[in-house]
């Protein structure tokens, strides 16, 4: 699975756990709602700066953000 999709799915899952809408997350992360939507759908690369903003808004560290099984699956070469 593409890393952009994995990151988008993780954001969406954490957002759902917190009960936040995309608009809420955008406000808390000081980002545009359409940016959040495009990252969640895997259509946009997210910078590390914005990923940190999103993680902080979701009340997780960047390390915790990546502590998900979808990021640990090995890619065959």
C-alpha cells in the first residue's frame, strides 16, 4: 500500500477516535480543511512539519502516530 494512503488512513482513524470532523482537525492543526481531506484521501504528500501539526492536534506524538501495524508491514523487493 502506498505510504500516502497509509498516512491518510491513520489520520482518519485517529480523528474518528477523537470524534473530530475534518474541519475541527484543520482548526486545531492550523491547516485548511481541504488540505486535511486531500491528505486523508492519499492525494497529497504531507510535509513533516504539517504531520507534526496534525499529530499534535490529535494529541499523539509523531512516534505514536507511526506505531500502527500498517507501517510495519514489509514491502517485497
